[in-house]
C-alpha cells in the first residue's frame, strides 16, 4: 500500500504537469514573433533587427545571442541603447524564443550546431563581419562561433558566460526521466511553470531593478506558449554538446571583453576572472549591484561598457 502511494505521487505530478503543457502550448511562432524569420539548413530561425545590418558604421553589426531557455527578448533593454549608434541583430537560437522547436535530440542542438545556424543566419543577411555578444549559455555559442568562423567574428563580448561547468544544471538527468516526468519537471522550472519566475529572480541581484517598468515574467512568457516548447527543451538536453570550449578558450584570438555581475548567483564571478585569464586578449569588468543578467538589471552601464569596447 505504501509503495503504491509513493508511486502515485510522481505519476500524479506528471499528469498535472503534462496537462498544463497541453493547455499552455497552443501557438505557432509566427502568431507571436516580434521579428522576422529565415530558414537556415532547414530550420526556421527567428531574429530581431534594429537598423540595417549592412549599414553599420563600422561595417560589423552587433549580434546578440541569448542564454539558455531564453530568447532575444532578454535584450529588450540593451538592444535599443546599442542601436543608438550601431546596427543590431538579436538571434533566437534553435529550440528557443520564436525559432523552430526541434522535437528530437540531434546535432543542431549542439554548440557546434547552434553556431553553424547563427553563422548561416548572418550569411543569409549578408553579414560578413560581426561583433558578437553572448550572455550565459549564449556566451558559449559566441565562443564556439569565434573558433569555428574567425572570419565572421571581429570582436566578442562575454556576459556572465557559461563557459565552464558551473551553472549548467542537471538538465541531462531530468531529460531522461520516465513516465513523462522529464516534461513535467522541465515545464515546472524552465518551460513557463510555477518555478520559472523564481529562477528568474535568482538571476537578479536586485529583483526590483530587473522588474523596473513592468513584470518581466509576462514579457518573457510568449515563447513558452509555443507548441512543442517543452518537448524541444527535453530534446535539447538529450543532445550532444559537441563543444570546443572550455578546452580551446586560449585559441580565441579576437579581442574580448568579459562583463560579469559582481553578485552572480548562477555562474560565479570567479568564472569571469578565470575566463579573462584563459583568453589571450581579454579585459574583465565587474558591474556592481548586478547578478547574472546585467544587461537586464543594469542595461545602461552594460551598454556603455560594450560601446566603449567596440570601436
């Protein structure tokens, strides 16, 4: 009897979670997307533009790559500031934001695969050189892109980048749970479920600063209502990483700026110091009173640092 009761608990949780997923995920990307789409290697990629990529005064537009389980929406404060003097392209990685959800694990979800899709998107936009900004998981993709396509990446900015193991979380373990628990737990924490807002708060040092001007949970909600969102996250977590970092950090030759929130509770500030030391041509700047998302929490200061660094 007791064993049956213990088994019933995860089963009921799974049923509840998957019922919420079915009720929540009802939109196609085109129903909600704020930007445009371009098909790259068979994958519909979403991006937002500020200005014209080919008209950037430096000849290299700024390309923004978001973090894990996020989207180009996370740059809603930073991009308009940068766009005051630069052309800006904010990319939604495959499986995230308003880009296509790949429902099975595969190489396009790997670091190499994501970097290839970003490069293909930029090639399709006629961008031959770019200054790349990568936040958290997006920092790893930016680094992969710099290694795989050094012709494309002129300079690089790492924002609290997830280069080393810290901050990666137990996604691979969760993704392999049976009985639909993988989907239910993924929805609960990363797919728009009740704990999603709590994780966002953990990313901020001062929650009020992050929330300034409105409830960010509502701003970031639309991608979580796209059909296949949770299934895509599970597939992502089950995919190979195929990554060149951190093993080849020292091979990134581009000028680099490492920006870190002084109070990052997800990827510790020590990782920023390590990254700046491992890179051959980098400078480290800490932003005080900021956590894992300084581009949301302290956008003006983050933008100033980026623009001062990028000639």
